[in-house]
C-alpha cells in the first residue's frame, strides 16, 4: 500500500496547475510510496491538457476528467479512488512546501494518528507572505495528541480541509465524504475531528495558500454567507443524530456552531459582506437558533434574542 494519496481537484486553472503538481513531486518520499490524483472537474479552458503535460513522465501522478460537479464531489471522486494509507487534499491554485510528506507520514505512523493538522501560510502571486485571519489558531490547541472530543472542546482549529492529513480508514469507516454545498469545509472538518480517536497539531509549514485577485475571497459573493448557515444546519442535524449515544459530543458540535455563526455574523456586519439579518432569519427558520455558547454575555444574548441590536452594535463599534 502506498503511504499517501494527494487529491487535487482542478477547474479552470491552466496557468497554476503545473506549479501545484510540481510541488507534490519535490518531496522526501520515493515516488513509489505516494500518489497524486488530479481530477479535472469539466474545465472549459486548457487545464486538463496542462495537468497532463505537468504529469508526463511521472508514474505516480494520475489525471482524471469528469463532468462538472463542484469542489465537494470532485474531492470525493478522488477519495474513492485513493489507494494510500493517508489522504490529503491540495487545491489546484495552492502548493506544498518541499520535502514535507515524509515527515508527515512518519508522524502519522509513529503516533498512530487519525488526523494530523499542520501549518498553512498565505502567499500572494509574487510569493510574498500575507497575513491570514487564521494565523496561529491551530497552534493554540497545543502539540500533544488529543481525542477528537478534546479538539472540539478547545475549539481552536481551522476548518480548511487541505490543512489536515487523514487516515483513509477513518474516512471510509465513518463514510466521511463532503456534501455538495457551499462552505463544505466548515461542515466536513468538525465531523472528521469528532470521529478522530487520535489527532495532533504540528508546527510544520506544509501548505501555501495563494491569495489571488480572482480567488473566492477576491470575488466574494454575499450569498455565500447563507450557504454557511445551511452548512451549519447540516452539522446541527449530524449533532442531533448522535445525541442519543453521545450527548457530550453533540453539545460540543452545537457550541462550535454557535461560535462559527457568531464570528461569521460579526464579520459580515463589520466588513459589509452581506445581509446579517437575512443570515439570522434563515438560521432561525432552519432551527439552529437559539445558538449555544460556552459562556453567557451580552453579545450572545443579543444575537439570540435581539438580532437587530446585535447588528447595530457592530455597525457602531466596528470591532473584530
């Protein structure tokens, strides 16, 4: 069995996929010990040809193409075809640090981990590092091995799917696949963490996250905030399904939903990313409110009881 499967979903990134694939080849594992699966999701530009050219001569790189279905189902397509003991996801406009795969595989094997979390760094198109809202969040979890419950209890983790390495047995045993929704990472990652028996954060820079003017955040769609609410509804439903057998785990997930919604609503008001009132109305309609919080304070009280006052407060104070 190969040690690692790297899954790269690809859609209309013909000028970037070559660098992405090249970054997977400059690693400290022999090629026969890992595989790279590039899945073209029905690109309409030259992405497929670019991927095939970049993979030419590398037996451990396989390129697939399929009709357009979106990011989640494309990642799932790769997961279903992976043969490695461990799985990691790499977006086609991002790239890995050199010589990191061997270290990650060694840690996964030595510590018998289900999940391994590592460092992400934002870079611009010139390769210069940029601040990222999430800088340092995962580090606050500490570096000791924890259960998924412990990780959720501390609730200091990033939701981005590509900054974790997954034991493939974990993914298959619990049928962990991504749902075809917006903000799929926010819905998938807490579920994966919940099922993990052993999870660890390591302060190793692995993932370079490209900040582009044409990226998702550079062309932000305010309707995406409503997609986040629906993702939280899906996570809320999962918590309800496990309630009878694991009330503590269900409560930890509800607390995470509350924290995620509070942060998103606050940022939406401050950065004018959409209609916060519409988000909260949808949340109430879908039954995920009142939101749960670890402690009671006036912000938590306002978002649950008087959303209009919550919105007014952040409009006036512009606090992060």
